[in-house]
């Protein structure tokens, strides 16, 4: 008998006398929790998002829609980026003013190749104000998950207020559960037992979030 068979056997014996529950999961689990904490206007929700993003050490920028290409150009130039990963569905006008070499999101790209790219620019699926979180779901303007985890500098564009919600339950309603999602609260960081913080271990060391209005 294999270890797997022994474990499954123990599970079957442990639940043998448990009555069968015919209530569907959707009705068995109560959904009466708070959908958001407090009442906020749209402007207050956006302010809370910006505050919590900054609290997680993300760098927050704001601009109008027409100012986005120039802002992205300045951000990439300030970072010294000579190359940038471009998701297939990124609006072409976003990088119109950028002089860096475009690296397209390809299935054949290796981790070593992506590690040599200076930056990545993406959109997002939704942003959560209460947790300071941006969520990616692999849509065309975000690309594959790995292009946002390997390069050391990620610039994420959030459309305000359309892509901003107050809470996690509200964000989940907007996401397709069949798509892979990446939840990002600030740049990648971890701490050891001595509480020494190290950034860039599990993803980009620098996260810049652009809140675009209009």
C-alpha cells in the first residue's frame, strides 16, 4: 500500500459516520459578511487606494488620460530603462513617447531573458482600496503572470474610477474565477527571523502605480 492510499484510507474512516450534506455549497456558506467598511464617496475610495498603496511602499502617480504617454516616458527614463516588456493588448498609445526597446510577451521567453529586461508596463483587472491591492488576471493588457514577476520594475496603470473598488468582495465579483489572478500589495518583500526586510525576492523590487483619470 502506498503512502497516498494509507492517507486516503484514514480520511475515509474518519468521515465514515459523518452525515451526508446535500445542501449546495452556495447555500451552505453564509454570505452575510460586510461588503465594505464604512461609506465612502468615489473620490474618498480613490484616496484610500492611493494611501494604502503608498503604505505598502508602492510609488503612486496621478495623471489625466492624455498625460499618460508622457508620464510613462518620464518614469521609464528616470528608472534608466532601456527595455520594457509589452503585453500583447497594451494600448499602443501608452508607450508612444517611450524610447526603450519593446520586448513582446512570448511563450518562448525564458526567465533569464525576462530577467534582462529593465521594466514591464501593464494595465490591471481591478484595484482594492481597503487593502491597497492591484489584481492582474492575465488579460491582454496585462500579459502572462511571469512578465510581472521577473522584471525588477513594474509600472501598473489603473483607470480611475472604473477599476477601483472598496473591498475584496467587490473585487471578486469582477473577476473571472477561471482565469489565474495575481494579487499585488506593494513591491515584493520578505523578512527573515531577524526581521531584516529584503525586497525583490518574489517579484519586482519597485512597483509604480499610475492612477489615470478620464
